[in-house]
C-alpha cells in the first residue's frame, strides 16, 4: 500500500493503489479532492498553514510533522511514499521522515521505505519549487543516502509534462504506468511460463530495499541489435537519466520459446559493465515482439543533482530579476556634457585644463 504526501504525492499514490492509498496533507481541501482509504490531516500551528496547505513553504510541512509523528513513522514502514519536492507539504513532511530514518541504527529489510519524488521542470516552474528541491536533495535526501536506511529512490521529473504540454492527469497516469512496468515483474513471473532465470517475489522485494536510485524502462527488444544501444535509446524519459549501474535486473518476455537464448547477449552487455543482473525469461504468447523490462540501480551523489539544479536555478533567477527590472525600473537617460564635466574637474583639481580636454579628444569623447 502506498502513502501520498502533499498534493502531487496524494494524487500519484491514489492512482497506484486505485483509491486505496493513505494520503497526508496539511490542507483539508486537498485531502477531500483525492480518493483514499485513509486520509490524515497534519496540523501546523502557524497561522499561514490554514486551508490551502503550506504555500510552498517546507518549514510549515516540517512543523506539521509533529502532529502526526508516531502515526507517520509507522505508516511508511515497508511502503512506497510519493511526494513532490517543490511544494511545502510533501517536501516538509518527507524531509522529517527521511531525517528520522537517517538517524536510526538500522532498519530491517521488510520495514524499508521506497520513495518516489517528483521534481519540477526548472525551465518552466517557479523558482520557489526549484529552490525547495535543491534544499531537499542537499539535506534530507543526501543524509538518507549516506545512512542507507531507505529503499530505492525514484526520481520522476516534470520535464516531459511541460515540454510536451501533457495534461496533469494524463501525465500522472504515464508515471504510474511506467512504475507498474517495474512493479509487475514478480507478478508476471507467477503468471507466465518460465523459460530461464528466475526473479521470485522475495528477490524482488530485497532489490526494492537497496538504498540507490532506481531507473526502470521497458521496450521492444531486437536480438539482432546491440543491447546497450537499445537500452540507452529507450531510457525512461519520465525519470532522471541513470549513471553507471551498481545492480540491475531485467525481465525478458518472449512470444516464441525458440528465442530463449537471446538473453545471453544481454548478460554479455552487463558483464562488460561489471554488473551481474538478476533476470527472468518468460514465455508470453500475447506478444508479437520480445519485450524487455530493465531496472538499473545507480548511485548519484545528490550534490551532482544539486549542481544541475543550481545551474538552472541561477539562470532562472537572473532572468526573473532582469524581467522585473525591465518591467518596473525605467532609468531616466543620463546625459552628461563631458566638456563641462572636464572643465569642472580641472578647476577643482587645479590641473592644466587643456591637458584634460586633449585627453578626452584623443579617446574620442569630444
Ligand atoms: N506530475 C505532477 N506534478 C504535480 C502534480 N501536482 C503538483 N505537481 C508538481 O508538484 C510541485 C508542487 O507541489 P505540490 O505537491 O502541489 O505541493 P504540496 O506538497 O501539496 O505543498 P503545498 O501545496 O505547497 O503545501 C510542482 O513542481 C508541481 O508542478 C501532479 O498531479 N502531477
Ligand atoms: Mg498542496
């Protein structure tokens, strides 16, 4: 069962669990809008926190955590937590959750929490969203990675949403569909005939508890083309691009059992990358072409992520300042008569007047 925190988080968790998720928000209005099995209102005592949520201020989300502290830490055990990194509620509440997890001695495998974050597209979204994201990655996410007490971290980006002008609801469905490609790996293993390899439910759960970023994608596999090239060309564009992977798994579904040994070239690719993936090859008569689902676990220092965001955020801010200057400040044209000014200066400083005028003439100012 998943847990959605804040606006975006609640909508995504509700989609994944078809209305059976637990959702948490500071805003009663937002809680009402989303279907869920359990709705938890976090309360912040600051007067700013009424009605419309945390107004993009993570400090209010942090403050509100105190009102749900015991419940929250229990509720996320072994679950998947969704939140956006840009707003105040999801960011603030999840920051404290991550900090609590980071401070714990150790967490058993069954109690590890997987986190799915939605980061803003800095070229189009407000700089508050971008700045909140930077603090979130630099602080709580960084600590959590160092402590190793979370499960997989999944970072969805809103880039494609804005670039391709996709309606929010459609985009959320795309996000959840792509996550379901990954999550249904062990379910397919139980439903379809196994041809080679095996990823059982336990292996899969263990994989989800590793504290690394997870990039997953799915595409039609052509056994006559190099696997590495196909993989790169089919990276999941809803997720941040992965770095070199530490661990991996893949599920290959074949419409024809004669193709079974085509998975060996995939193993060759991973062996060159120094990774020994878990894999499963299944017979799926409903398909026309072989279909592969790949997951790569990789470690990327949050500071590198932050560097990317800083570069964009800096540019974004400069543009904003420039725009507001253009809009609100009209400097009256400063007209200076250089000859008069020069004369004033030489009179005040008792220098030779002609000398000053000659210099000005030489450099083309007169
Ligand atoms: N993909 C996607 N992004 C969303 C959705 N709703 C909000 N966002 C993004 O999430 C960020 C804003 O965060 P929200 O989740 O609305 O904020 P919140 O956690 O509720 O916090 P406050 O409303 O500030 O209290 C921005 O980057 C939005 O573009 C959604 O349904 N889908
Ligand atoms: Mg909100």
